[in-house]
């Protein structure tokens, strides 16, 4: 399996090279040259597999330069009951109205990002040790990526983490998860601005070829192919848990801001997983909802990004979206370059003439949820089911209920556990006890370590230089 860039100007790479790369040298995103085709016989063979066995079966199709025994070891150290609380890893449950929820948040930081990030941490360590290299990870987070990355990489040999987050824009729990870590290889940077400012700095440093090479800069943001690969697995697992035969189809509803999670679903569908529809759920930052309804992609700048009660989706530039557009444009890299040149100057683009293809061939639809909607869903589910949903998952349930067709099985992908969003939960249902693991009981009381900086790429470069000097 070889990998190519959506911009077409990068030489073909193997998995281990792509894993450490982040953004491609030409500014694009890496994707497999072609997607493996999974037919009925293989689906039948995979249906009864455990999560680790399924992960190995899928990942071995993509990570062909890692010896099978080594890949198996990485997977077994990643997906086990000790880290994720049960052998199922991502169990599926059903609400009274038939909407399914796939639990993705039982890892160390209580967010779906752990599923991919724990794999990435172990894969990084393996590849770096094998090649005798070190790596400096530069990341941006709107809430959950940062803590998931830091918990996956803390204390790992040969890795430093520089994680940017928007100052004051995350929940108190999210901030405490990141800033309370005292490991020497973890460096938190609070940027005076929005998540999009943080993401722009990541891309600016990734595009500075000299700086990137000199300081061995990579990323764990959702642009990293290793994360997308790990997320493909739970689409297959969720499908098998929600169906009894491979003749059945399901739809997935995915709360989305950066398009990384639902991009993995798109790839699973292209591989042959029987997915009827991919339902994109946005919050008030509805750039993706606008695209899937009209064909217009109009990213907004940070000053026009809303601060909401589902903060992990407070994103107005979907950094993974280019991967889908590459497929939509029938892998025409020149066309992708032209479109993203328009994005680069703040114009965006209009593909309204392709809406039928987007909806029919690729199965995408979308919906939007507002603050009052997520409060209503949290309140209703708590009253009827006796369980709490986090605000992002509530957005997904709202959109799934709104768009569900007769007889359609919809699996909502859980974003996080409600403990991370106590203020919004209290607003929805009043002061109730929100379950959290005992080891995180007094998280907010721990001392915190963070550097506050302006939204300036050069300033961040200098901080990295000074830290690594």
C-alpha cells in the first residue's frame, strides 16, 4: 500500500513515512492510492472478530510496511480492557426510540479521540525506535484532541508534544486534563484566539519546510493519516454490533467540526461497508452543514466562529475536508489545488452542481443543532433513559432524529463523556451527580502548567526553539 497527496506533488510514500509526516510537503493530505475492496466473503469473516482482531485485519491492509507480528503487538497494547474499560472497546447501546449510540469515550481522557490517539502513540514510539529518530509533535485542539494526544504520548521515548488550545474556550475539565500534566515532554500553549487560529499556526509551521525539517515537526491532529486509519475500525465494529447479517445497511450520524471522524466513515463506505448514509451533525458553526445542503464551502475566519456549549465542534475550517473533495473530484489533484487556492484567499468554492453525486453516490446528508436543541436532548434522554449525554453527542442525536428515514438504523458516534461538560449538563438537568472515573475525581484542583501566547506563528516557532535548545 502506497500513499499519495491530495495536491499531487508528493512522491508516493509508505505507511510509516506518512505516519510521521502530518501535512504533506506540497500542503496536501495523504491518502491511500486506492482503497481496499471488502466484499461479502471478507465481511462475513470479520463479523465475529474481537475488536483487536478486527483492527489487525483492517490495519494490516494499510500498514503494509510494518511486519505483521509488530503490528499485532502495537494493536494488542492499544486495544485492551485495561485502557478502555471493557473487551468490546466501543460497545453499542440503543435508546428507547431505536437510535443507537456507539460508546467511543471509555479511554483515558473520556473522549472518542482516545481510540485513535492511543494507537498513534504506540505506533509513533515503534517507528521512531526502529529508525533511531525523535519527533516534536505540534498540535491544535478545540477540546479533546489535546488531552488525548498528551495522555497517549506522555513519557514516550523520542517524542515532545507542543499542544495549542484557544485560551478560555474549553471547559474547566478539558483545561485541567491538559494543563495538569507535569511530564517533561508535554508543553501546553494557550493561544489568544479561537481554535482556527491554533490550526492556522499548525499549518503555517507545517508549511515552513526548513523549520519543519530542522526541528522534526509532525502532528497528531486529524490530518494525520494514522488517526483516520484507527477510526475506520470502529465503523466496521459498530456495523457488526448493530446488524445481524451483511445484507443490512446502517447509517452513521457523526458530530463533526474538522471532518476527521466522518472522513473515516467515508473511507469505510468506499471500502464496501454497507453504510446507507453518512449524516454530518454540526453545531452553530455550520460550515459543513451549509456545504452538504447547498454545495457551497465558505470557511469563516476565527472572528466569525461562535463559542458554543459543544466546544469541540467550534471550528469553521474543516482541515480533513480536502480528503473527501479529492475523492469527489475523482482524485484530480490539480482541481483540488485550484479549489484550495480559493479557500486560501478566503473565498471558498461552490460545488452545487455536484449535490446529487454528494448525496447519492457518497451518501452524505447533514443537519444542525443549536444550544437549546442539545439541552432539550440531554434533558429528554436523562428523563426517559436515566443516562446523560455530552453536548456533542446530543447534537448528533438531535440531527439523527430529525433526518431518520422510515426503518433506518442510525448509529450516533459518541464524542465524549458528560463529565467533561458539567456546566452544560447542569443547565440541562440541574445539579446532578455526573459519573467520572475515581482517578479524575479532583482533576480541577491539580496545579496547572501552561504558556499563554498571542496568535502568532513566529512566536510559537521561537517558543519551540527555546524549549528544545
